[in-house]
């Protein structure tokens, strides 16, 4: 790394996006990932779609229990 960097031509906020929504990564345990990946492949859908379906069902169950 350089000792000094020249920011004299920099633009403040050039890449700022106020409405940007970040999607955090989700880390699954290897056995869980393996199981879900196999189920998704068997159904012919992407892994993320399967995980979202399962989480939505869990949310429905949680909300029904309130």
C-alpha cells in the first residue's frame, strides 16, 4: 500500500444509493446445504427458491401461532 493516496479529484457520494437494499449472505451448515440442494435439484428449482419457500411457510406458521 502507498503511504499516501491522492483524493483531490475524488467525488463525495459518487456511488451512494439511498434506496439500496443489501442482501446479506446466508451460511448453511454443510449437511443442511447438501440436503436442501438435493431436494431443490429433485424438484428442478434453484436452491434459493426452495429456501425461500420453506422460510415463507415457517413465517406463516409463526404468524398463525400468535
